[in-house]
């Protein structure tokens, strides 16, 4: 059966929340994907920053297979080995002493929001987030998300979130009241258009939290797990959060999220205060253990940094060649954006479509930026190929 007939079946049976590419993907290996018509794609989106070790990485597949043959699920009424190993890997390699596991990013953020409120005590529940942020699709994480378009039609939006204008710490300070309990942000806004927060800004947020006795929460769901060249993005800044969330690449495709914090703050969550039936499921946790071990091996993260420099240089060359379409490059590690000019933005969706037709998967983030999120195992040759295709597509526009 062809892509077209699969798409027709899918569109009939599904609620229309997704605008999908017109392809039924059948197989993946490394940075490559294949569809039902036999087309091959270079996947520079990685399932939205998830398959960071590439599709079907052998160590992950082995871990999943072995765990699936041993024990799939028992709930969090019991201890399980892969979950404990994962918790230790996360705490040994971050600021955190304690972990709560969930199935998704939004749920990890929900846990962070609940913990911040419980820890801060009665009357202190308000959380300051940033305009342009993205924190998830559940009602509370939607309320945290600083993009009004995601709120429309879902009112009443849960109370307790205020959004500060991006880029000036004073705008955050002005929103602090007796009710504030936390400042919550992504170290680099992914969905909002690959916008990094600079180190001085993050440092200023840390100082505000210290001065006003607030918690600093970093959403590293997209920036974490090697994506920016260190295990977590905060590790390049010297700014340490009180709570951090991870998901997306944590399981390389198996659904798992984590909320991490210090031993002191964790004490606010006693037995029965929060929970999840599936969170940290043995199979998903086994995948995440394999991912962590691979990423923590000696050469992995330095190689990401090296490929990042190479990719940035290539993207800058493209931006230089098409100044009427692109104004520059931003991002960190292998979370990179080609920033489009006003003229370029009109073509944004079309560029993504034409790249797809030429066998390259990318997307258009925040309606401003062509986002490149390849698997971290990408090669220079694969980067070159994608840049060649981009040049052909951009040259075809004018
Ligand atoms: C994707 C994402 C989320 C939501 O994660 P889900 O797994 O889709 O719930 C939250 N925050 C950030 C920064 C993200 O990129």
C-alpha cells in the first residue's frame, strides 16, 4: 500500500490534531528513514529531538528486547532494576540527588509545578515563565507556556502562571509578588524558535530566585541529553537550577520523562503526594539506561561539540549566500536554527515541504526559524548532503 492510501486511511480514523507529512514511515536506521513508497529520508528532526542516538540504535534495541523478555510492567508499587539504575545515572551526572519518573515531558513538568507549590507552602503558588516558551499540552503546562495561541479556546486556563517578556531580567523581577514560588524556563527555547537565553540572563534569574527565596526550574526536555553538547544545557552555564525536567531523548523513542531535584526540596514530596502508573516503566527505563551509558562514553559529547561547530559553519555559509531569505544562525550543539528574514518566513512552510520532497526532514519552529535537530550520531557527509539540498531549495525560490 502506498503513502497516499495509508494517509487516506489515517486521516479518516484520526482526530485531526496533527498536520502530518504525507508519508507512512516504515523503517529507520541511524539518520535514515524510509516510507511506504520506498523513499529514503535524512531525518534532521529526530522525531522532534527524541531519537538522538539515531533510529534503532543497537544498544537501545538490545536493552529494550532483553527487558521485554524479562519484565515489562509492575507499577511503582515495586522497585525495578532498570529504574534504579537510571535514577543513579541521572543523579550521579547532574546537580540532583533525587528523581521522579514520568512518561512524557508534560508530565515531568506537571511534577515540577506540583513540587514547587508543595515545597513553597500555602499562598505561594505563582510561577513566572517566559514569553515564547513551550512547556507542554496538559492544562497546567499549557498555562505555563508563554504563547497565547496555545491557550485560545481552552479557557479557563489554570491560574497561577504569569509570563514575562523574553530577554530582560527586570521584566521578570517586576512580576515577583508574595505569591511567587518559582521561575520556570528553558535554557534555550526550542519550539519558540531555537532562542538561547544568554548566560548573564540565566545568572540574573538565579540571583532573583536567591534574593526572593524562589525555586529556579529548568525545562531541559528538549535541550537535555546531549543535545546542546553537554549532557544538560545548564552544565555549560555555571547556573544550577533547583529543579530540572528531562524527557524527549531520554529514552531515544521510548516514552519516559524525569523530574530531578535536590534532596532537600525532594522532601516536600512524601508518599502519596504524587504518582504515575507507568512512569519509569522497566522497558522505557532500560532504554534510557542504555542511552545514558552511550552518551556518557568518553568520545560522545566532544564529538557532538565538534559536529556542532561544523554544522554552524555550514549554515552560516548558507545564510551568507541567501541574505534576502536568511538573517543568521542560532542555537547550541545540534539544536540549530537558520533564522529567516521577513521574506524568508513567507517561504518557511514551503521550504520544509520542498526539503521533504527532496528527502530531508526538518521543520519550521516558532514561525521564524528552520530548525535542524539531527541525531547526535550524524556524520559530516550527512550534514553536507542536507546543506546541498537546502541550497538547491533556497536557490529555487528566487
Ligand atoms: C516537547 C517539550 C515538552 C513537552 O513534552 P511532551 O513529551 O510532548 O509532553 C515540554 N517542554 C519542552 C521544552 C519541550 O520541548
